[in-house]
C-alpha cells in the first residue's frame, strides 16, 4: 500500500474528528492525523483523487503533498 501525505486545514479536535469519521467510512485505509502540523497520512491502494475528494467532504482546504 502507498502512504500519501495531505495537508488539511484542521484547527481543532472537531476537525480531526470529522476527518476520522470520513476515512473510517471509506474502509480499507489506514491513517494517522497530526493535528498540530495539520497533516494526514493515508495508507491505501485507492487513487489519490478518491482520497482527496473524500477529505474535501470535510469542508476543509486540502493539499496533496505526495507519497511518503
């Protein structure tokens, strides 16, 4: 599985909670959230566009930083 890094404009626990709920619904993804650094790492075989679209459902600004 590929590990992707995204920068998400999260400001609080509520924001990271929303991201957690969205990613848990996707299934077949492992993820880590670093709220202070506003980073989300997702390990998945899904296409980057699919992951990006899912993260954007949170209403937050999302930037793809590449694979790690």
